[in-house]
C-alpha cells in the first residue's frame, strides 16, 4: 500500500489532474507537496510527477540542459497539455509548494474562456542565487509558470508538442507567448504565495496562503532551514513520514 492510498477520494467524478515538476535533488519536496495536496483535497485528484528522466527515456524530451535552468522541470513543465492528452483542465505546479488549501477551491476558479490561468506576479528577486546555489534569473512574468491551470483542450495549447517544447526558447515559453494576453486568466496570489515576497495582512484572511511557494529555497535545503513558513513544511514532512512508516509496517505485516 502506498502513501497515496492514505486518503481516498470518491470515484464518482474524474480526478482533477495535478502535474508536479520533479527534480531528483528535491525528491522530499515533491513527496511533501503531493501529500499536502492529497490530504486537503475534497475532490478526486491525481498527482502526476513530471520526471525528465522518464521523458528522455520515452523520446519525449531531448533538449540539452543549459546553465540557466535551475530545475529539471524548467522546460518539461510546458508538456502538461500534451501529457494530459489535450483534454480538460489540468494544473502544473513546481515541487517546492506546500498546499494549505483545498484543490476544489482552485478548480472552482476555472473559466473556460481562458487558455490558461495563473497568479500574475509582479516579482523581481533580490537574491543572486536560490536553492542550492543555482543562479537566480530575472525575466518578465517571472514565476507565472510555476503554478498554471491549463485549459488543455484549448486550440492555442495544442502548439505545446514535444517538438515545440524541445526547440522553443525559454523566454518564449515562460512568458506564455503562444497565447494572447487576454487569454491568460488571473488567479488570486494566495494560490502561489511567494515566500519572501508576498505578505499576510493581519485581520485579512484573504491574504493567508492557500499554497506556499518556497521559490528561493525550502527547508529541505540546509541553507534554508529557517525560512519563513519553514516550520509549516517541517510539520507536514513529519506527518508524512509517520503516515509512510505506518503503512510500510502494515505492508510488512500483510
């Protein structure tokens, strides 16, 4: 039995698909992100890691990595509509997220008139490096692509084929230049709450994060042990580990 089966949702509706960027250096971050989604979702969800190694093995990703790519999913994220068979809506999210809100509430924001929806951050990082020392890059619409609701069946998103994603520039992809500005819907910032940038306002529950994004680095890296909201991630990690240990023991006893 897997940790995924700890929380079982109703099979009466098709699961809401959530594709999570996977980086081999951040396996624990992925596991905690997935656990936080499953734990709080009141609707059926399917959490799917996007692993570059598997995509390469299946001849779906072949571009060479350059020094500006901070993660293994810098480009593979844009294969989300393809991996979803260009059907329905799906979410892409970086693995360095901790979900505090219900995925139903995010799904309820969907508006079919858009090709995609995201938090439209106005964000310029102040630090030169992030995570485990990788270079911090600055570009327009930074962090927009870190959490995206994709209307996978939208005609504009059909351009996101493996061939296109493997050859188009990072600037073109991360700025969503295959769609018009009015085809990008807006999501409240609390669904991509940038640690160190966004702020909680006392007395305003509308500013409390529903998804914390440790964009510069999270507590799974030694240098970021004491980052803001790091205690919430550590608490979630400890809970995940206890649940995993319990079900591992149950499997051994079966």
